[in-house]
C-alpha cells in the first residue's frame, strides 16, 4: 500500500470511529437533538453525516499526503491519533469562537472540515519523511 493511502485510511477511519462514538453521547447524554426526529432519528442522521464526512476526509487526506511527495510512511499510532483528535479539536475550536462571528462560523467550519484533513495529511507526511525534524 502506498504511504499516502495508508495515512488516509488510518486517519479517516479513526476520525469516523470517534464521530460515531461521540454522536450518541451528544444526543443521549447532553440532549442535543432535533425534537421532531427524536433521539434515535437524530443519532442516525449524525451517523450518516459522519460516514459521509469520513469519505470526504479520506480523499482530502489522500490528496494532501500525496501532494507532499514523500516516500516515508507515517507511523500507525500517529495517523490514528491525528485522526481521532481532529474532529474533537476542530469542534472545540469552533465552539471557542466569539458569538459575534457566529454567522460566519458555518461556512468557515464546513471549509475547515473539508480542507483541514488535507493540511493535516500534508504536514504529517512531510514531518514523518523528514525524520521528525519539521515540515
């Protein structure tokens, strides 16, 4: 398997796994759901959105890692850790923004969730192929 495909599969797999676990927690523990759909319907919608985003993240990371044009393989643990931390860190940063720019947050957030994995994939591929000496 090529190094960029290895990174893309591990990153997106870990990110989707975290999203699938976090979705029921947000619905059933924190009560964040659409009342018209109910808790079960809201959880299913979140799961389908997570799986769809996982496919987009797969291709985004693959493009970013392939653009790095490095032959070094990212360690499995590092790829899984980056994938598992990406979505919670992104959501935390989006929630930390001031309420005054909340109208701009959805387009910025969607853009980041599409482009962010490519940036992470590019940086991880460059950093690991340089022996951890920086991008």
